[in-house]
């Protein structure tokens, strides 16, 4: 099976491949390098790690400055 790399260096995997590895919208895919090539693994978002953000982000309240957020000290659950 082949996938094409676009000019923006993006690829689209066939739905049956994503279904087979259990990938869902919003999941991240991790490429692990091994002796025989790369292994593709699904890394689902651990929503429990997002709990400390509840109530801090509100819709329609301007923009969110990610760099500023990263520069401020936070609990380890938000940094890892």
C-alpha cells in the first residue's frame, strides 16, 4: 500500500488503516524508529490531563497565547 506525500508534506491514510490501528479524530500518531523501519502507534489524548484547564479557557474571550502560557509556571500535569 502506498500513501502520497503532498507539497505540504502531509499524508492521508486510508480509512481502513486508521480503523485497523484504532485511530480516531483528535488522536496523535507516533512514529517509532526500529531496526526494520518505522512503527506507527496511536496516541489518544488523555483528557484527564486537560482537567486543570477547565474554566481557564472560555469561548469568545479573545485569543489564547500559547507561547505566553508555556512561559508561565504551571503544575507538572500541564508541562509533560
